[in-house]
C-alpha cells in the first residue's frame, strides 16, 4: 500500500535529519522519498514494516495486511527496570550473566484471554486468545485492513 501511495505522489516522507519548518522537496514519484520507514499521507502517520504478513491462497493475488490506529492507542511501559545479575562458577571458570527486561506494549480495551504465559508470535496472532475488555469494540480505535496492490504478485 505504501508503494502505491509513493508512486502516486501521496506519501510525504520526512528524513529524520530534517528540521521542523524546513521546506519539503519534491522527488520522483512522491515528496522527498528518501526515508522508506515513516511518512505521512493526508495528515496520517504511515509506518512501513516489512514484517507485516502477506496473505492469500495458492494462485491468488497477494493481499497485504495493514493496521489503522487511532492516536495514542498503543500504551507502552516497563513493568520493572532493567536488571543485570552475574555469577561465577569457580570450578569450571565460567561466568554467567542474566539480563531481565520487562517491557510491554498494550492496546487499552483488550485483554489476554488465554492461560498460557510467554505466548509466541503465533499465539499473539490468534484472535480467540484475546478478549474485549470494553463493552463496545468501537471504543478501541484500531482496525486490520487487508488490501490488494498492483505491486504484488501471486502466491
């Protein structure tokens, strides 16, 4: 989807080094297309991530998964600060280092509905392992959008 927006000149890409208020130069196929990671389209932030899944069945055109988020929909924080522990086994002359980092990202209005701890990415992607915590799903400003693109091939 970002490639189509870029080709049609709708994607505004701002390099990280650009200062606020600096002029936006027009390049081939779009505005200032130099940073493929983050841009804007019609005032919305566009983040390009090559880890998003491509779906479809054999022989079908590729379909690209996108997510649309409302402003501030993802909360993030640290459950506890970074801790580092070290130990030494004098008999084998080995050092051991353990690092504990507890960082979380969460969408308010959703809750984990599975009893398993430490879920895999496949578990996180399974819809029935999540539950709605709000009475109305429209209160969670996030939606999955599956799109076709003239830049995709077939599966």
